[in-house]
């Protein structure tokens, strides 16, 4: 039997407020355990939660970015369950009336060797508080409880179950991660838990429409873990069904050491949490004026920027998509083009997606911390465009610039001069090289003149070798053809 995979994601996005969602407690990662929890976070008798306006504004900002409906009235509810790191015995969340309804996220990804674009619809995005953290290490067989995270503001973003592969789920998660960082509502630090994914996975016979029984894999904090966990869980469910078993709805955890999911608890449904409106929090009212003020302060979004990049710099859809995957990369590109010129936009894109990207990956550095600044790369591209160096020599110069880690904006020129890499464009010098090559390669000359046009490539290669790679390729090719025709 052939199977279809059905995947939906729930992403917990920690918002970039200075204090918690219902109290004035600080939010600082790495603080000593239980030093950032107030009586409000612990729900001690006599205290009342107060809504953090900044958290609401960040939720609205997200809703506008994904073309969602911003609810004019939304309600906070108590989600009741017992867990040691949940000090109140309930979590303040939203259930029936979330702040953000609907929306969509578009992205591109590789499928079967081809580039495809997809749009995933969102069910909702709602505000809630985080729980604390259970610590199972260094406590002599006991579990410690750190309540610093209790009350940290989260925006939970729920997708429709529209993804059909692990690759698609990872591409969606990356696009969502990029968007919330772009908007400035989340720092995106997955290692610190600022962006976490719960992945719902089920399988069904290919061609059917009824959803299978899903299992939720909790708290995945890396894109690699998402991919590995989905692959494993799909295999587990298919093998279980084909062996005559039945998938049980459950919450599972990913074990990165064993490369497997394992059962955590049977999956609760909404009624198990006994949701009811929180009596201490009034309904949240969001006025059109408030939305308009936030909309006026929104940055240019990736989709709009992609259209502009295509129009202003002649970039292909794929190029524009790659360059707008992060705000930092897009800003770097525009800073390069501002100096190198719009006419060199395609060359700048090629360099950023090629040599720059590969070096960043190899060195495990993000573009914001690249030792080659945008203005320095721009000058290097100008030197390619004006014929000072060839593209091949430019790669050597770029590598030297990276190693130099210089702040001198003219570092490219300094390296070119120090290494004697300026391209030979003098017609007299090139003519001398061409004459030597033609004299030493009579067989290739004969083949070319006999109609084998590809033979000129060998002559060009010899001429470039003789010039130590410094000959102007275009001038050299033109001169060779002229001499061969004579």
C-alpha cells in the first residue's frame, strides 16, 4: 500500500518583550534558577495578572505580516493540567477566541531536484504564557524545578495540516523562523528555546481524504531534529499499521541520541484541559486605530522585497527568495548594490549565494558577523566589472579578504596590488602571449581552422596559463579569433 504523510506544525515563539506576559518580572536567559519569578507568575493568593501591551502588539504585527484577521475582541482562558513546573496548576492561554485568526506563509524549497513554492495556511496564532522547566541532571536522582521561564510571553502559531513531507515541514519552519526574526518579535535563538516546534504527524492511504490518527512530537529545537523526527515517526506509523497494529494518539519526544521518538503521554483533547475564561483578565480589545498604528510601523516584508528585487535588479524568483530568507542577508545585498551599482545586482546576488554563502557555512558564521563587510565586497565586484581582475582572480582576492579580517574599505585594492593580480588588458602584452601560444600549439590551431571551433578552448586555456590567470578573458578570446582568422 502507498501512504500519504500529513503534517501540521505548532510553533512556540518567545516574544521580545522586556518583561513577562502578565507580570513585570525580567526575562533573561541563563539567570540563576528561580530568580526571575514574582508572586504573579506563581499565582500566589491575592495577586492579579496584568496584560503586557508589548506582547499584544507583537502578535498584531505577526498577524498583519501573514494577512490574518486580527480579532477585535479575544479572550484569555485557563488551560488546566498538573505538571511540577506549572506553578499555578493551569496555564493562561487562548482557546475559543485567539488574537490572530487565519493567515498564510509562503516559501520555496527543493523537491525532486526542482525548486517549488508552497503556501501553507494558518489556523490561528494565540498568546499564552510559558511554563517553568524541570531539571533532571545534577540533583542526585531528584528533579529540580526552575520557574524563571514561567510567565514568559509566547505566540503559538498553528498551521493547517497541509505539509506532505519532512522537507516541506522544515522549509515551512525555516520560513516562519525567518519571518518572526525579520519582524523583530522573536530573537529566533533555538538553542535557548526562543523558537520551538511541536510537529503533528499522521499517515493515510494515498488517495483518501480522512485524516489518520496523529502523534505530536514535542519541543523540537532544531531544523535537523524536525527532519529526523518526521522521517522516523512516519516509518514507525506505517510499519505499525502494516503489521496489524493501530496508531494511538499520543505526545512523543524525540531522542536525538537514539534517533527515535518515544512515548511521553497519551494525547489530551481540548475537553481534557477544561478550558474556561480566566476570571482575572478582561477580554482583550484591539481597536482599528491600534492596528493602523502598528501597520504604519511595519518593515518591508519579504514578499514585497522579492518583487522589488526582481524589478530593480533583474533577479530571478529563486535568487530573490534566497536573498530575502533573512533580513540581514537582504540588507547586506542592498548595501553591496548601493556601492557596486544596480547594473551589478545579478553579479552581487551570484556572489552572495555562491562564494559568500559557502564560506559562511564552512566557517559557521552568519552574515551579520562576516569579516568581509558589504562595502568591501562591493569594491571587489567593481574591480571585476571594470576589468581590473577576472572573476576567477576575484575568488582568490575574496579568500584573502576573509582571512585578513580588515576594516579597510579598500582592502580588495590592497590585496590586488600586493599580490600583483591586476588583469592584463594591454593589447601589446596580450598579443605577445597569443603569438607564443599559437606557435606552441600548432595542432589546436590546425583543428580550429579545419572547423573544430571547440579547439579554441584549449588555446584560451594555454594563454591564461601563460599569463598566470591575469589575462583579460574577453580581450584574449577576441585577439585569438582575430589571429586565427588571419
